[in-house]
C-alpha cells in the first residue's frame, strides 16, 4: 500500500538562510517523483523533511492527510551511503526491518531469505557489509528499506557512487522491486537520464531560496526503449536556465 504526500507552502532554512521557499507539491499514491536541481538547492534537506527527520520552518507536509511531525516506519529512507549496520550480516540487516514491521520471529528468517533471493544475493546471507561490493550493499539497503513495507520510500541519490554498469543494474532492480512491492517514491538524483528513466514526473528545484523551476511529466517512465527525449530536454533546459527562472506550471 502506498500513500499520498502533500507539501503545502513548505519552507526550509539553515539558520537565517532559506533553502526551500514556499514549495507546493502533491505526490499521488504510487507515483515515483524525481527531484533534481543545482548543488546546494535543498534536495536532501527536502527529503529529510518529508521523512520527518528535520522540522519544517513554514507550511506543512502530510501523508494521507496526516501531518508529518516525526519519523514513521511508513516512510523509509534509502541513502547514498549504504548505512547498513556493519556488525550485522545481510540477513540480519534485513531482519531488523522485519522486526520493526512486527513480523513474527518464526517467519522472519524465511522472509529475509525471500528478499535476499529477490535482490539476487543468494549465497550472501551470512556476509557482513564489509565483505560486499558497493552495488551489493546498495541491494541490501534497498531490500531492508522495502522489507519494512513502507508506504513511501525516500531515496537520496542511492546509486550516485556506483559505476555506470552497476548503476544501470540497480535502476532495473529498483523498477522490478517496486513493481512487486508498490510504494510512493521520492527519488533525488543529479543524473538527468536517471531522472527521466525512473520518474513519472521530475521536479527541477531552483537555487537555494528560489522557486522550483519546473515540473516535467515523463510520458513513458521506466521504459528504457521509449522516446522520452522531449522530457529529457525540458529537464536539461530547466537545470541550465538562468537563476530565478521558474515555471508557472508548478502545482
């Protein structure tokens, strides 16, 4: 089950400096919304606010109409750094999410192994994170994030540190996994091609304190062979637009 997310007039500050100013967004249940923009524009800050990891300075954020006032297992974070517990094996990292979800102890081992098989890591259940490659660790983090059955998944450049081949593999794994385990997703990336591949819509933020520049719908999301060149061009144009440029289509 996924969730609607509603951002109404959200303002976020670091001290006296405004990072996000008066942002309005409606993210329907089951949508993958990609957020991109210039460095320092507040992408990660926005994600943490939606997760309930930091307070907002003005406006409101709601999940299915309920105010977001703190963290919830209904909203899972997946970071660029894998953030796995280094002393826990692959299985026990995933087991932690199942425990927090309330899965009975007698069922957790089998369910953890189902997730391990789903992410293509059969044979690695008893390995520690330090014994895995970067791509393998990200697979475990993805499984751990989704094993808790969150209604929203907030992903902060999760594939940014991976090589091109591994990144492509992880994008396809994410697509398959979300098809089997639907959730609302807010996905932060600097990569235009990744944004247009994964997102139903792409939000291009402005520089810190500026309005968002554009919201670009993607006609054929998660379809590698489809022609989404117009959407790609619109995202690229918004990213390179002069400071202060914004679209009247923001909604």
